């Protein structure tokens, strides 16, 4: 009896977790129905400058990608990239970026000569002196401006969720002694250069969901992870159930 109870509990837990992922933002886009279509600004800052926006390393595989415009385009067409599964790591993978709290490796497509930057090892030049640098991920809310203080993350960059439209993110390599005060001292100074583009992105989906998987002009594969529904409209389990 105990084994049966545990089994039933696990089934309900898995079902509940999957349904939570299915309804959480951003919602998955399926043919014939529009889910969510978000845009976030993204920038990479090295010591004293923003580098050029990164481009996709290959065909879009999930609906979280770039248009070489300094934006993260988020219109997931797989459940594995929607809801609770829509995280920064999906974008990093798409542009070929490796990012942890200790080290960031830029893709070969980047114009930067130095591709690998390591906290505590690589340096920034301040007043003609080399000082140790540290990676941080700055998270700005929607409608951030010059006086907006970001949240400062120092680890687990790939795990942070993309929850709303209009957010901004800056992956910054800064002098170590600036990290503790960057939010209050520099505020919106480190917002990505693509903030103007964020105000008027040019790829919004049509209300009927056109432009999602199967659209030839986007080069997106027609295969999607369809989420069947019951008569009551509840999502049922698929092979892509989040863990």
C-alpha cells in the first residue's frame, strides 16, 4: 500500500509540475494559436565597453534566439523552452556562448580577439593599473531607465528565468571592487545599447500565430512538441515533461 501511495503521489506531482510549466510565462506557441512573444535587451560589457551583439550559431531550435540586433527574441514553440524552462541558458546555447559565474567564453563568431575571460584571473585597466575582474549578470526590469538599479547576480547565469516582456540583461566583466556597488553607483549606465531597439522590435507575431514553426521566412522547423489537451482543457503529459 505504501508503494502505491508513493507512486500515485509522484504521478500527481509530475502532472502538477508539467501543468505549471505549461501555463507559466512565456507560453508555448503552437500552430493555429498564439502564445507569448517577448523581447528582452541583452548586452555583454567588457571592462569599459559593450561588444558587438552576438549572432545565432545555427538554426533556431526552440524559439529563443537572436536577430543580431542585441535582443533576445522569445516565442517558444517547444515546451522545453517555455514557462519555467525559458531560461537565459537557452539563449546562451543559441549564440554559442558559455557562461558561468567564473568564466565566460565568447563564440568564435565574436569580433573580440580575447574569447575567454575568467573572474579573478583576467584584468581590467583602471587608472593605468591592471585590476582583477569579476563576472556579474545585471538584471533590469521592464521599462528600466538611467536611474533603475539592477539586480546583481554573481553565479548561475544560465539558470535565470525570462519571465516578462521588456526586460534587459547585461553580462558584465567589471573590476572586482565595483561589484558590490555597481547597482547603486552605476544604475542604468550599464543598460544594453539595444534599449532603443527594444522599444520597437520588428518581428511581432500576428494574432493568429502566423510566423511560428513552419514559417519559411523564419527558417523554423515545422515539427513542434504539441501539447494535447483534455476535454477540460488541461495539458496532458508529453515526453518533454520538465523535471
